[in-house]
């Protein structure tokens, strides 16, 4: 029994290590029984291998038959679309990679390492693995952004204020338009003339009256005609008080030329259905040191005023005599009423205001 156990151990070692034939050579020559048993085992092993090969060949033949049957069914069932790619379906499935394996080199121990292999790890690219860091704006740009936001807020606030003001302005315009529809005249009274009217503070002396002044320093009667639309028509006044003529004398206009121009102005005013009144030309102080116009004299002014008065009587126009209220006993402009001999002072305007208030439309 002990010898049999030893034989079994040797047989197991031979099965585990079939390639080490040197161990068989090293067995004692006199032990014939052991050699016979080993030869029997080798013969049995060879028979098993042959049986295994035959079984495999039978299995391969069966699979080949199945594949041929499958290819036949594919040929029958193919459609017109599949027929275009018939080579793909008629591929020879008779031989596979496993069937091409050389079983002569088959070893008892099969390599099953492919079963234990772990799935392949996909390496992420460095570009994907790197996290995108948020771009931080420099401090300078942050300061600019803050300033821009402040400016936007200020502009928005100003736009709101302007919008409110524009709404108020639109309301005023609507009210003025309604008043204009109700009445044919926009302004009740207008003072029209040259520099003497230009320096007249009508808003100071006529607080309770509806009045405006339309005058330009140095204007003559011809200038009034040439600029009548901008001076008069744009305001559409109801009553006009005209003071003009002193610059006509200074620039060498004849009395006839001045009267013709005044007549043209009067006709234009009457066409607009407004009324017109004409003031006398104001006196000057020829003895004043600041005054140096030799062409303009009180004598010429008095002569023009007489013809103006006659013209107003013929045309049934109101003539307002201011000249006689501004002169002294010598017949010249009072010194307290002027600083340069031509233009009048505030004291003179007080006197003029008292006279004109009688002719203002209320």
C-alpha cells in the first residue's frame, strides 16, 4: 500500500509537470513496475487527448453545418437593399479564430487570465482634466466698471428728471394751444423798436400787464420791415406800440423815407388785424460829453415828430407824445434822464411807463 501511495504521488507530480521528463529518467532502473504504470498513464493521456480532438472536430463540423444552413437562409431572405451588400452576408463563417487554434500545443493548464482582467481605464486628456479657472478682472478694470455703473445710475436719474420736466412742458404747451384756439392773439401788448426799447425793463415796470418787447439795438425803420416776421409775426400780438426813427436820422434817412417805411409797417400790422400806436422820437442831450453824433439833433427830431403826428391823424392812429415829458426848459433831454445823451435812465423809464400804461390793453 505504501508503494502505491508513493506511485500516486509521483503520478500527480508528473501530471502537474508533464514537461519535466528528466525526473522519469532519474527513477531506479530495477523498479519495472513503476515504469510500466507511468507508461500506462502516458498512453491513457494520449488517448484522452485524441478523444478530445475528435470531439472538438465533431463540434466544429456541426457548427460549420449550422453556419452553412444560416448562410442559405440569408440568401433566401435577402431583399433588394440587402442584395447590394451580399458579400457581407455571404462571408465565410466556416472558420473562426478558435477553430484555427493548433490543439497539438494544447496544455493541461488553460490560461484564464483574460477573465480576471479588469476593464481598460480610459485616460482622460490633460486638457479635459484641467479645470477651467475663472478669469479674474484686474483691479483697474474693476474701478472702471464701478465708475461706469455710477455714471449709468446718474444718467438714468437725469433722464427721469428730464422726462418729468418734459411732461410738465407738454402740459404747458397744450394749455397755450387751447388758449390760442380760444383767442386769435397770443400776446396782448408789444413794444417794438430800437435800442431805447431794447434796454427798457418792461417786466419790472409792467408786472400785472401782458406785454413783451421786440427790439434790436441800432435798428432803423427799414430793419423793422426786413425782419418783420421774426420781430412781430412770431409773437402774434394784439396791440403794438412803435418807437422808431432816431437811427434813421443818424444814418441820413430823409423824413419822406422814414414816413414811407412807417406806413409799410402800419399796413403789415393792419393785415394781421392788430392795432398799432406810434410814439414820438425821444429827445437827446447834445451838450452831454459822451454824445458825439452831429447828424442827429433835437431840431431834426422835432421836425420828424410833427410829421409823424400828422400821419397818425390822417391814418386815425394813436400818437403818443413822450418827447415833451422828457425835455427841460431849454428843449433838450434832461441830464438826470440820460448818461450818454441818447439812451434814457431808469428815472426816464418811470416817466415813460406812467405815460404808456394809459395805452396798454389789459
